[in-house]
C-alpha cells in the first residue's frame, strides 16, 4: 500500500501532465484555426462581432442600484433593505423601535 506522501506526489505529477497536455492541445488547436483562417482569408471580423470584442464575464450581480427604503432621521444614512442591517438600524431595533419608524 502506498503512503499518503507517495499518492500526493503521484497526484501532483498527474496534474502537471494534464496541464501540459491541455497546453499542447490548445496550442495545436490555435495553429489549426490560424491555418484555416489563412487558407480561406478570414479575419476576426468575419467570425462575428463577439470575436473581436473582449469577452465579458457575466455574473449574477449586475450592480443595479436599489432605491433606499429606510433612512436614519438624524444622520440621513439610508438602507435599501438588502444585505445586512446597518448598525444604526440594528441598534435602534434593539432599543425597541420599529423598522417602520425608519421607512421612507
């Protein structure tokens, strides 16, 4: 039975081999694509508008602002009702006030 250190070394070796194979295959694919583009006289513009634009990563958070729903009467600080409660609101609620007291 192999020791843990031996197995970890084998795993690291296999991961390196996999990464090397992926790099080599990617390089071969790029070479083939460039060859086909040269053979047929194609440019990136021929592949479509998205081929020339830098790729964008789309996330679930689009950064849209949300209108505030609650306002601290003394400082004017606001909270949209999303995420963690601000400390000023949590303290006021702990003092017995209602969240409706801060509604805009």
